[in-house]
């Protein structure tokens, strides 16, 4: 198994899942989209990853807010309401008889192009909507073992050319960063911002713990992570100091603990960064506490859904 924060337990049911493709539910091996689709041609689209927990789409309103913000940012009008999108997700889940332990990927592209081009005026269809729901349970072994990071030379970009908070289909720079990390023998990449401060990882948000304080980046150059926001929220609720600030690798290498956050894996400890062992290579007590608080927040959200 590939080691990383997106490790999932094998589930043979995923071979038979039905995929929602612009109004149709298709068997997995028949779920296709045109080579003239804007997302395929130029990475023109936005997406969300959502967890289904005991029949509840966890933090769904946060995810919808981010999706609509992303669509607005790239000037794409979504041809459905929030309620209609949730109905389409539910239709997909019901078709697959899914109630728990599911990860849902919602992808919206600008639509089909008349010819290969960046120009949005050459789009000849409404936006394409694809919903992929899979039986996915995060690997407990990965969470307990933790991951290692390597600091990539690929920087998180400036907001004036591609805002890092935009959850868009254009992910090539993050792929490049991950390839560097993998070639260096690490599991995932740590990325700096344009000023050299620690920003985020290639697919998750990054935190450190120093002297009973939790630190994360300012948020200006990192992914607008839902789980990141929830960890900050639970820290504020229980009185754990959580600072959103600039900090460098100097601070990381001397950290008491480090962890990453994401919708799929929740909180995953980081045991090594650039060869420096963090928290003696163990699952630190603050990370464990925040993991429990985050799980309680999910349960609370499910109770009030």
C-alpha cells in the first residue's frame, strides 16, 4: 500500500459503484467525459471532497460555501442550487446503497468546448457535474504510524496569479511538489509560501505544536481547508492557544509535534520533516487530543444535522 494521508482500506464494492455524470448514473467502467471538457483541456473547474458519516454529509454547508466561492472566483455560474446539488449527491449515494464510511468527490467543470482552447466563450454546454462516491475508510495504521515530509522547492503561489485558497482542478504545481518529496523518500511534500514561510502540504494543511501552543500558517498562501478551520475552531472552544502566523523551517525542526489535516484523513501526525525527527517519531499528546476533539465535533455535527 502507498503510504500517505489518503491511504484507504481496500473495498471490493468500489468496483461496482455507479458514478453520476451530468444527469446519468453510470457503472464505474462506463463513466466517461468528453476529451473536449474544459477540465480535461485546461484544468478549468472546481471540486469538493465530502465525507458521509452515519448517513450525514459532514460539514456539508462549509463545503457548499467553498464550492460556490470557488465557482464565483473563476466566473462560472453553477446551473443548480445548493439544495439541488445535495439531492444529486443523495441520489448517487442511494443508487450505491451507501450510508457510512464513504468519501464523495464532487467536480464541476465549465463544460464542453467547441475546440481545444482556454477561451470560455468557446464553451458550448452547461457546466459538467461529476459525483464519485466510494466506500473509503482511512487507514488507522497510517494515522498511528504518521507520515514523513520533505520541503519542496515548489512554492505555494501568490494570490495575484492563482490564489492558493482556490480549490480548483489546476493542481500540477502540487503534483510537482509531491514528486520531489517522493523522490527524496518522504510520503508527502511540505510547501513554503513566496516569502519562505511554511504554508501547507501538497494535499493537506500543516500544523506544529510548540510549548503547548498550536501554530499554523496565516491562511493567505494555503488551501482553504475545512478540517483546518475545524481544528482552529475546537482549539478556540477548549482554550488551546492556536496561532495563525508566519513561521519558518527553523520553528518546524524544533517543534514538539507536527500534524496535517484533511477531509479524508482527519488529523495525521508528522514524524519527520526533511530528515529531522519530530516528537521523537511518535504520535504526540496534543495531536491525539485534537484528534479526539475533532471526532467529537463530527459527532456533534451529525447529531444536529
